[in-house]
C-alpha cells in the first residue's frame, strides 16, 4: 500500500473513531438501556491489553519473544512497573469523568471542550519537562481558552434534557483534561528514561487500569447495581461499539503519527467535530448557534496553530530539550492513551 493510501486510510479511520466515540456514548446514555459505565472502562482496558499483547508479539516475532520481553521488562523490573501506577490511575479517572461529561453534554460541545487537554498538557510540559513553547503556541493556547469559553457560554442558557446538567459536564471535562495532561506528561517522562517499548508500557497501564477500574466498579456508585443485575447488564451493540472505539483510539493515532503527520491528525479532528455536529443535529436535535460556531472555529484554529512546526525555542536561563520528531510521536501517543477520546471518555455511573 502506497504512502498516500496509508494517509487516506489513517485520516478516514481517525475521523470515524473520533466521531463515533462521542456519538455512540451519547446515544447509549440518552437512548439506550441503563448500564454501568464504570464497567465499560474496565472492558476497554482489557481490550487495550489484548491488542497491545498482539502488537508486541508481532514486534517480538512470536510468543517466545513476547514471553522473554514480558519477563525482562515486567517481572525483572518491579520498580519500573510501579511507576505506571500513577498515570494508570489518572487515565482511569479521566475515562470515568469523560463518560459523565458526555452524558451531560452534546457530542459537539464535549468534543470542543475536551480540546482543553492541549492547554493542560502544554502547561505540565513546561513545568515538568522544562519544555519551552514558541510564541505561536502561546497564542494558540489563548485562542483555545477563548474558543472554549464561547462554546460553553453558547450552551449554558440552553434547556437541559432529561437529567443532564451542563455544569456537571463542564466540571468533568475540566477535571478530565487536567488528569489527562498530567498523566500524559508523567508517562512521557517515564518513557524517556527507559528503553521499555510503548506496547509493554500500554500493557502495564492496561493491567493497572483494569485492577483500578474493577475497584471503581465494586466500591463505587455502581456497586449495588452491578451486584444486583450483573457486570454486563444493559450492554447493547451500541455500548460494545463505544467500548471498542475507545480501545482503538490510541492505536489509530499511533498509525497516523507513524505513517502520516500532525496535519492529518488536525484535519481528522476538525472533520470529526463537523460530522458529529451534523449527525447530532438529526439524531439529538442539536442546535448550532453563531456563538457556538465562532467558539468552535477558534478551538479548531488554535489546535491547528499549536501543531505548526517552528524552530525550537530555548527556555530562559536553561537549555530547553529539543522537541524533535520522536518527541512529537511520543506526545501524540500519550495524549491518545487517555482517549475516550482523546479522550474517549466517559464514565461514572450508568447514566448520571
């Protein structure tokens, strides 16, 4: 398959994944039967572990190689494994918050607000990695904040549907973005100080996430319902499709970064939000206002502006680490890892 075909497939796949995640979770929360969203997070983590095992097996050229890698990088490095507990817990929290957010916000609104993870990730990169941002990146972050503010104001006065609460949705998005930003930068810092492959790290994160997620299921707000009705009660094809979409998000972004570039990812994000708006208009009677359009345009433009490649800038008083192609790949992979959309994303109780 040629490079152009790979870019096209990557673009289409990322658009479908980004749009479908928000729409599927939204539909399941609004139209479908009650289900415990905390269990959906656990299912997604289990699938991520399985997929990462398959990819690592391919990289190691067989099961024997995989077993050797797991013994070397997991069993013989307990301290390194322990380091994954922090980001795993935060990614799990992010996914749970995202489920609550998507149940309280329209799909397009959620997708635009969730772009705040760009701001939180940038802030943690500056403070934790001593990474300097170029002038155009600071400008893009200011535009992002303005755009998100306009999007939120455009929905604040709207009439809530059923048990929806836009304030709850906004708070959950903000907390999810902070969690995602810190976890991603922490994870990046750990990756840069070790030689363990990204797939083994994902296996470690997935195992931690499964254990932590199960604790959330049986000791959280869904514990009584799960004990009474079962772990998979209320699961439909739509719910499973959302879980699968969540699980595939990081892998698809990895392919995009490996075979395409940030421009493709930016286009995919923009197209996915547009597709979500159109489908939400017909499926959920979503109303698009001039204020929402302006805010959305600022968010999308700021995302595009931030990703533009400029010469590295040195931090005042110290030499900032050079942000090379490998760093860009890591950042994308890390931001995707939290993804119930890129979150991905949603949780809490069956339906808030």
